[in-house]
């Protein structure tokens, strides 16, 4: 519809400025200092939904950060799309590596730089603007609901009970999520799966106090050394994960799927150059795309212990800590894997140290059926605006709530992501290309149109 | 001499208050923020030496922190004792584990709690008070020189050139150092050796920026995982150190020395209870006293990388760091061992990461001959005031400058330490028992008396 594009073109600067305003709010869900910023952000999202034409917009408080729900129902007999997104963002540190303030968005070389630019403020906001386009061009042909939460980056601890208690409110025909990436503007792709997540924190305690490393060194277990040994023992020489039973429940990708995946464009030299490395690393027997898509992983996200300041201190510390997370694939269960990791760490600890391993959060893996109406509508929408059929890919990230959506609401999920892998998600200098933001707003209305048409 | 004891008893409260004043100065040599505190502390030491009767006291600037030199020469033909100590202290963090401020000394249960209480302000100050006693009782029978530096805790980087350039100034018959511990007040001991030190910092770099652990995890080397593998590989299953050539130059302790060491009282149950652990750890084939005395060690003093804040962040970090130090025994060379560790870390790094390993500082091991006049004078002094012959032991700590003293000045060193292993050196809640402080001041004059008499 040229009408949609014309409306966007006439309003594109305002669309961008509204997004920049949203990006200035430091809505970091993991840090309790940002509780008020979270509430403020939820209120801005509510206001924008109302301005875009949503009829009812409500902020639902939770035990954590609030959920924003809005809807535009034109005809209860027509199909309904439930749009899910999140207004919370990852912590911004290490701050010193940002070229500009993480919450002071700037536009440079056609890119918006800010924490949350792509993940997920820039992406869910495309859907609010798509609603505005429908409203102001009077072209909405089906129903839209919005569920924008504030705890995705911390594992959605309060969304499950909200979903269970509000099944009628959330009743829909499909869930649409823009929180993933595509290969490139030239090679559009659609993620057909997201990985699950197990995230634990390990605390290793040796002696009851820090000690002089000369007086006691060599005679008592050093918790940093022990923790390093534990972490080192999690991979074997082929970079397979050694935790007992870790791979037990996996449904291996079929040779057909692996063959299809192998056709996706991948330029290893460019990949290495972009990351500044001379060699890749990973599980023997799998390609890079397989390692990040169809295989589970175990990564250390943080480690600390002892003296970390300037200069030298000859201390033998009392404690050492690590944050460790696994990405999971169908049909690994987050709860089962978490328990296996916790058991493993407790089992391999030598006498002389104690281990406290606790779960941060988790999420189950999820796969979208490629033959579903929802996937076909999404693929057709992308083909309409990009002029090229999208490649179905498995995404490496996690959206913890997907499996629960399917279980509780009986709905399939389609991932219509417009980010790029190079958008520095969860890293300093997160960005979202302006071109992708506008292309997303252009594409989303077609999805609604095609999905409604196919559902008739 | 009852006269010495009487003088001390009449002035003991002032002695203590002067020490507390010294402990209030945060003279942390490792941290450049404390540069002015260091200079202030040097000036206080100078003033106290002058008040105690030293004739010439000079503050010598260096490229780092200044050196305080003072002397009391009564007769150039008499023996001269050079007292070495250091007014700098270890960093105080982790601050949250201190029960009271590290630089707000308090007396509790007969103990002085403060950073530097024992290491080394409380100990070198005993010597200044011994000089005051000699001066005011008019009993000094030989010469005393004081060399109190401000960089011991960072490896004495500027003392070597000072010693080389001031051999005449530092001319003496023996060097006396109180910077070590004894077994207990009931079982006095004298350290006959200190270990050497190699201290390095390792930086492992993977990709050129932090990444999303879902998007890139499993496909590139995680520098924390690699660093953990490197650290884990430094010890084998028997806790022997695996760095090639690490043990090559060691002069093994003789069976006779090991037999003597085995006779030192050691209550394993009490040791474990004090440290709050249920099992010891260490190199197979050696006792705890051997592990901390006659054997070299490799300890991780600090580690950091990735996200270490509250909650969870699914980051795959660009860098990971560790501070690692080795204690060395005769005849390991600090420079040689440091090079072997650096080589080892560079060699085992897989493609896909780069390793930058740098030396912080080092020091050579040192042994005192047990049949020397100096040792015999020290043993007799301890026996005089403790009523029991001291046990010769090997200390676990390091005093980096000892080997240089011997080489440049041709002098033997005697360690007359009055601390206890439980004094929390380099740890939170460092303390020095009042009883040990006063007993040290009582013992030191006898050393001078006996040493002068034996030297005639």
C-alpha cells in the first residue's frame, strides 16, 4: 500500500524522535536503582500506544517491573495478532567502552547508537508506529493486541503468572515478536527458533577470610584456582560440554535442516575481521552457524575474586564468583539443565572449599513451524518489501517466555526481526540502523494484512 | 636489663599512641592516590627517629615513594646493626570485610586492629622505641642505622639503586628485620628464610568487543573460559606446578632440615578451625609447614572479566584478567621463573585469543645461616625474654630486597619477627597483639647487646 509508505515518509522524523526519547530512559531491569526509570518507561509506552490509536491501554503492576497492555479491536470475529516486546534493556556497562552515552542516543552514519536501540525498544516501537499508520490511514483490517513487558532481560520472572491469569485478555490467533535479527538487508532471513537459557551464579568459598598468600599459599585451596578448574572442566578438548547428561534430551537437527542452514550466506573472513580475531572456536563437527543456532553452549558471562585493583596484592582470597549461562536447543529443559549444572559444580568441588550455586533465570527453547500460516504471512511480508524470499534460520538468542506462551495460550509465535548480528546487542555501542527501523515499519502492516487474509 | 623494662613500662601508653598515630596514615604504596599520604608518613617516621635519639635523619626521594634513613653512631669502631623496615602497607580492600576502618586503629581484646598494625609499622616501630630506650637510659653500646622504605609491598622497585649508590652510608655488620612471624608466644620461633616472589598480570583478549552470548556464544573463544583453562593447567592432580622447568633450580631441603621442621608444633585441627575449612590442600608428599616454607607455590591473587554486577547479563566478554604470583625457594630465580610463566601462558593460548602477560614485581628467596653470630644473638635475645629457645623455621612470605642486600652490601640478614600467622597480614582486620608489640620492644635491645658482645 503506497498510502502506508506515504504516511511513514511524511512522519519519519517524528517517528525517530519518539524512539530517541524512549531510548533516553535508562530502563535497566537488572539493577534495582532503576526501578523508577522502569515505571517511567512503562508510562511512556502507554502514552505512545494511546496516541497511536489503541483503545484500552493499562499498566499492570507485578512483583517486579510493570507490564504494559494495549489493544485495538475492530471486529471480534476477525483474526487477532498479539504483539510481544519488552521495554527493559541490558545493563550498559562497561561504560568506558561506549563512544557516546548509552542513554544519550546519537545518530551517526545512518545508525542509532543507544542501549536498547535494537533490543528491543527500536523493534517493538516499529509495531506501535505500524498501528499509528493503520489508524491514520483507516486501513486496519484485523485486531491488534500489545503486551510489552519490563523483565525480558532478567528472564521474565513475573510474566508467566500474568499470562496464566489473563488468558482471555491475551486471546489471539498468533504472537508476533520483533526481537531477533536478519542476515542482512540484501539477504533477509526469518528466525524459526530461539534457544533456551539456563543462567547460574557460582560462589566458591575457601577459608573464612582473605589470607596472606605467602603465609598460607600452597597449604589451603585457593577458591579462584578451584573455580578456574571447575570452569575448565566444563569443556573437553573438542569443546563438547562435559556436564553429565547435558546433551541427553536434544532433538538433533535433521540432515535436511543442516543442509539448508549450510546454504545461508556466511563469509568467515568478514566475520573474523569484524570481530578482530584470527581464528574461530567451537564444538568440533559443527559449522559456525550450527554452533550459534542448533547447538547448545556454555559461556562464562562474568568472573571475579581477590584483588582486582591497581598494582599487586599478595592475597589468597576467601571467595571467587562466576556467572555462567547455557543456551539450550529443543528439547532441552531449562530446569533440568540448570539442575545438572548445579549438581556438577557441587560434585566436583574438592574438600576444603564450599560451593553455592544458584539459578538466576532460565527459559525454554522454541521453534516456529515453517509451514504455519503465521510463518508464511511473515515470509510474504518480507518478500513484499525486501523483494527477496527470506531464508529461515535458527537464532542464537533466547526469548524466555516463548514456550510458556505456546503452552498457556495455545498460540504459535512468529519472529519478525529487523536487527543485525552486528548491532552489538548486550554490548557497548548497541545500535540499530535507521534503514532497518523504517523497513520494519514498512513491512509489519503487510504481515497483518496477509495473516488476516490467509486466516479467512 | 631491668632499666630497659622499667623505662618501657613507664612509657608504654605513649609508645602505643605513637603507633596508632602512624597507623592512621593510609600509606598504600600500590595506589597512586596515596602519594601524599606516603610522603606524610615518611615525615612522621623521620620525626619519630629524631625524637628517639637518631643523629642524622634524611628523607631520600626516589622515582617512587621516599626512603627514610637515620643513624645513631656512638663509636665507629664498634659493630653496627642496620635495621630495615617499611612504612608502606598493602591495599585495604575488600573494605566491606573490615570490622572497623583499616586506617582507624582500635584496640580490642588486647589487639591493635589496623592495616599495617603488624606488617610492618607495628614491627619496625619497635626498633625506634628500642633506640629511644637506649638513648634515655644511656645504654647504647654499639651503632644503629635505620633504613625504612616505602615500596616493600610493591616489590621495592627503587631500593636496589639506592643501596647500590649508598654502600658507604649503609655500611654495617648485619641487617636486622622485623617483618616476619613466630609460631606463638609459648613456642617462639625465628624465620631462617623467606621465599622469593614472581608476580605477573595476565590479560586475555578474545573479540574486539563484548558480544551477545546468544548470538556469538559457542562460535568464538571466550577469554574467561580460556583464562580459566590456563589457570587450571598450572597444577596437576597432585598439585604440583606444571610450568615447564618450574622446579629445575630448587635446592631441596635436606632430610635433616625436614626432620627438624616436622618437630615444630602444628595443630592441624586448630589450623583448620581457625580458617573455617574442613580439609587442607596442597602439593602431594609435603606437610603443611613444608608447603608454606620449603616449597614454591603458584596462587591466583585476583581474577576479573565480563559482567560482575547485580543480576544476570548474557554477555560474552572481550577480555579477562588475572593477577598470579609464585613464592620461590632457594635457588629459584625470580626473573627466570617469571619468564617461564610468561612463556607458558603465551604458549598455551589457543588461536582466537591473544595473551598479554606482564611482570608486576619479583624478589629472590633468602636463607639466614643458623650458625652465624647474628642468628645466635637473635636466638639468645628471644630466649632471654621468652624463657625458651626459639625454633628455626622457614617463613612463607617474601621480603624482596634481602638477596640484593647480601649481594650489594655483603651482609647477612637476621629476621627477628614478632607477628603471628593469625595477624591477617594482607587481609581485612589485620592486627598485632599488644603483648607482641611490647615483647618485641623488650627483646630487641638484647639482640644489640649480644651481637655487639659476640662481635668483639
